[in-house]
């Protein structure tokens, strides 16, 4: 129970008790203060999306994700036949230097 100061208007009192609420944008449940609107809360769960490059997104649920940000390391075969590990998001930039990509 919180004590309210008599000189503070009632609409300025906020309940700070931590409660579970469902975030409408993604359906995840997160703890937040009672007065917090779940639609304005940024979800901190891991993203569950599979990117167009077929790798799992490594960002948080509330963050924008795209294959252009994928940092999953992939094997690339150099023109000389040697292998090198490079971030997935660099495939387009490096395509002319490699023969093919391995997942």
C-alpha cells in the first residue's frame, strides 16, 4: 500500500507495483509497473523470426530485424579453394570474391 500526499492530485498518483501484462504487438508477457500501458512497452524477449537468409534473428522482439543485419557466421569458399568465416550480412558485398556459400 502506498501513502498518497494530500496535496498531489489523484490523477498524478501512479501505481508502481510490478505486474505481468501481455504486450499486444507480439503476445509476449512481461513484468512492468501497473500504471504502464503494455502497448507502449518495448518487449525484451528474443526475436522469434527467421530472416530471409534462413538464420534466426538475434535481436530483441521490439527491435527491427532484417537479413541485412544478420551477423551469423557462414563459411565461404574463396576462389583459391580455401574457406573463410564471414558474417552473413556481408555476402552481397563479398560475392565477387567467393565461389559459393555454405550455411
